[in-house]
C-alpha cells in the first residue's frame, strides 16, 4: 500500500471527495485516502479538510470552461482573472496543507521558495 505524507493525503482526500460529490465515479479512491486518514486523529484538522474541499470546489468551477475546451468563449481579461484567482486559491491550499501537517505532527511540509504562499 502506498502511504502519503499528511500534506498530500489531506489534499488528495479533499479532491477525491469533491470528485465523488460531482461524479459519483471514484468511491474506491475516497476509501483509499480515508483508510490512510484513519491512522490519525483528524478531529483537529476537520476545518482544514473542509476549507481544502471548498478551495478545490472553487478551482473546479473556475477551471470548468477551460477543461471542457470552451476557453475560446472567454475574453482574455476573464482568463487572466481566473488564472490569478486559481493562483491565490492554490496559495491558501498550500498553507492549509502545512497547517494540517503541523497539527498532526507530520514533519513533511510543502515548501515553495519565492512564492506567495510563504
């Protein structure tokens, strides 16, 4: 079995839950991450998991037209606005992942140098 550090586990779990809520196509994936989370007392990071889920939901919505090949229907300024919004959400995401790791005593952190998430 593959094990993930907390910073990746909480992120992948929140994405898998969102994907399941949107498509109902990945129950095994959700269970895979949930089983690894069972090794931790996640009660202390429930708010971080919820916030990560919400961030991924916002990113999903911002990227929806881009993923469906309809980006040509958007004006360039809207594409730029979405890119900046996604970047800002990803910066929040990195902070939340690291907070979760710290709360659970995991030493692995996501580190970005010269990055807005610092």
